[in-house]
C-alpha cells in the first residue's frame, strides 16, 4: 500500500497517545508523539537554566539541543543530545512549563521542520499526534482526526495515569494548559476544517481505535 499520513490532534486527556500508538501498531505504520518533542526541548531549557518567562532567551537557545525521536509504535523513544529523556519529560515541572516554551515561534519552526522530515521518511506511512498537525505541520495529511472529550473525562483519564495526582488539581492544570495552547499566536491547538471530529467521552479506548482504523482503511 502507498504510505498513508494520519494526523491526530486534540487537547490533553482525550486518548490521543493511546489511540495513535495502537492504530499505528495495528496498521504497520510509524508513530510520532510531537508532544514528547516539545516536552524534550522544555526539559533541556529547564536543565540548562534558561528562564522560561523569557521568550527571547528561549528563542536564542531553540536551535541548541539535538532531539531524536524513535518512531516504532511498540516502543517509541526520545533522546536529547543522546540522553534518554522518556521519564524526565513527564514530570510535573516539565508539564507546567511546556506551554510557555512551545508558544515561542522559533521553537515551533525548529520542531515543525523535524516533524516534516520524520513524516517524509516514514516508508509505510505514519500516525503523527499533536495539537497543530492537521492545521500546520502536515496540512496535506491523508486523514485528519480531532479527538475531544468532556473536561471531566479528560481529567479523570489523566489523573489515572499520573501517580499521586487527584482529579481536581489535574483538571485545573489541564484546563490551564489547553487554554494556553489554544490561545497562543503561532499555530494554536485547533481543529482543521477537513478534520473528522471524534468525541471520545462515551467511548472506550477500543472503540476509538476501531473508529480511527476504519477511517484510515477507507483512505488506503
Ligand atoms: O501531548 P502532550 O500533552 O504531551 O503535549 C505537551 C505540550 O506540548 C502541549 O500542552 C503543548 O503545549 C505542546 N504541543 C504543541 N504542539 C504539538 C504537540 C504538543 O504545542 N503539536
């Protein structure tokens, strides 16, 4: 089959990662978690003492770290300057700072270029998940999915994933991050005009996966 490019966007806690990985694995496609890339560059900024409240400082450093993503859906990897950062990029500190870093346009330009290179070199096709994949990174994707869910469902799913977190504070942090991601000037979180919206509130993960797999197969 010809390579198929699938863009999956939406706010946090909608099941983007679980869905994207499973769909890619089931269909033999590569998988790219673009949120992990923004988290990785944020981790590097924090580790190198860059002031997160200073967009000029972030822009000046944006080209320094080398970020490499492994695209096997069975075991995606992420390194910064050769260091495995899969664990450290999931801390609350990185999570609370990633929106500020990813709002800087020099950061987005750099990461977007990386994403396009990875997508273009995926032989059998790729599932790319993020916030601006359908609108900005891969506007010519064969299929665009926009996942949504109620804030309650999203917070419940996220706090189930993060050890020691309660639903209430997770909900507040999630709403704050989505508001920042949706209101930034450079390629905000948005549904592409030609994206298929899937509301996952009342669906199981298996149902969402099946729905997306069917949509991809129709395009192939
Ligand atoms: O998907 P995840 O929650 O790991 O994404 C972390 C953050 O990375 C988002 O809150 C957003 O600030 C940023 N991001 C982005 N564009 C993308 C993917 C993620 O700005 N395509």
